[in-house]
């Protein structure tokens, strides 16, 4: 991986990340392709209509179905899916958290039962790396111990101690494998934990950022805390993160969350929000959200967003999208998903332009002005 810090506008950063498969300009939003597929889209949509240089796939889900060994035989993620740009794969730690009724973190890993057939599995730091070697992702995340908020101080302390211990094991194993010719084109990121406690975040960031990782993520946020608590935690944590490596905020979030955290120095984001909300009828626009199933759109001849240049807005009306949603037509899911992801990706491109011009503060003011917030 090559990393270049191209420009700053106060704390906001415009960077370039080059992997074996693509050149990624930040700030960047990564569409979520949990099972190697962005829901409702094919890879032609992702590559040519959206121009996404990196998407996220899920280690837990692809391990269970179709299986990481199957994916390896089929040309790894790039060959299997035909998406020839960059993949980031998460570690499975979040799924252990979100499926906590069928999982249990332990000292040396996470025990869980498959949500598909109930079969028993155990993720260790090394096993998660082995799985991601089979997947062939450009950026892999290490196993971490994520907790819901609010949580007791003791539980957060245990979380960061486990995360640090697993990080030490992970980076040693990953570098040894590279020396033996395995994963030489892959990169590895550590995940900073600590809840919203600044002392814990300082400890976790300091310990992890002293290790030989290619980039660093902030995890364990957008899991129940207030927005201002998330923003304060990010602002505190980034000061302990290297300036010459990518900074990734995991699982966040709304357009407002992206704008606020870019201002605080974050480079990379992912979230299911644009795709999931599209399927449920919520569409993102330059002036805020709309719920396309509303009766007021039944005879509305305007596009979803006059400022948007996506396929959906250039060709179809709100009335047609309202009709498709209410009629449960499958075409709705594709068109709505294209629009929402185009909005997110374009927002990142416009943010980058503002940073390069050192006008991010003005860009943020205009962003909120359009929303009357």
C-alpha cells in the first residue's frame, strides 16, 4: 500500500491510498457488499455507474456461506465477484457483537454459532487472518473485542486488553506469513476500542499505533452512544493516530456523521445505511431525507434530487419511484440503491474538492444550510 497526504483543511484530510487493485482518493465511503455483493446491484452498477474504487465484504458471512475456501478456489473475492477494484474485509468481531445471543468472547477468541444452521465455530486472531488470506482482500481487519454502549468500566477495560493482545498476535502472524510469500499484496489494519472513555481510548490508540500496522480504525462507536459523544471520542482519538497512515471510522453512518468526522480527520467510512434505507423507502438528497412511499409523491414529476446526476435522477421521477415502491416492483430496489450510494460517493468527492481548496469549513456550512439545520 502507498499512502499520500495530499492536502489538509484544518483537520480534514484529502489522501490517496494505492493498493494492488485500485487508487482510492479520500475521504471515501465504502459501499457494503456483505456477501461479496452490494444488495440490489450488480458489479457493473458498482464499477461503472457508481465508480466505487473500494467496497467492503464481510468475513463472518463469507466464511459461513459460500465458505472462504470455496472463494479461494474461485479466484478469491476479485475473481469470484468480478469486482476488480479494492476489497476491505472486516474481521467478524462486529458480527460477534451484533449476534451476541449466539456468540461469546473469550480470552483467546470468539465462540459463536452460525445464524444459518446453528453449527459451532471459534474465531481466533490467526484464523481470521487465514480466512482473509483466502478471501484475498486488499485491506483486512484484525479480530477485536467490541462491546455495546453503555458498558461498565471493567467490561471496556477487558475489551481493550483483549484487543491489544489479539493485535500483537495478529501482526506477528501476518508479517510472518508475508515473509513466506502469503498475503504480500494485502494490508492489515488494527481497531482502536475503548467506548467513549477518553482514558481507555488513549490507552488503546497508544498501544495499537505503536505496532507495525498499515492503517488504523476506530471501532466500537455508533453502537448506542449519543452523536456528540461519538464526535468527541473521534476528535480525542485521532490525535494519537499516525498522520502518515489511513484513518478509518467503522460502521458510521449518516451524511451528517460523515461530514462531522471528516472535519475531525477521518479518511474512510462504511455503513449499511444508504443501501438499507433505500430498500425501506428512505432516500438521501442534498436537502435532507425523503420517504418516497409518501402519498405526496404520487404525482410529483421532479427527480428525487435536482442536484443529483445519478442514473435514477436523470431518468425517473419521484412519482415513478413512488409507484415502484408501492407496487413492490424489484426495479425499485436497484434504482433507489443506485441513487443513495451515488449521493454518498458524490458527497465524499465534493468534500475532497473542498479540502484541496482549503475550504472545508465553508463546504460544511453550505451542507447544513441546504438542510435548514
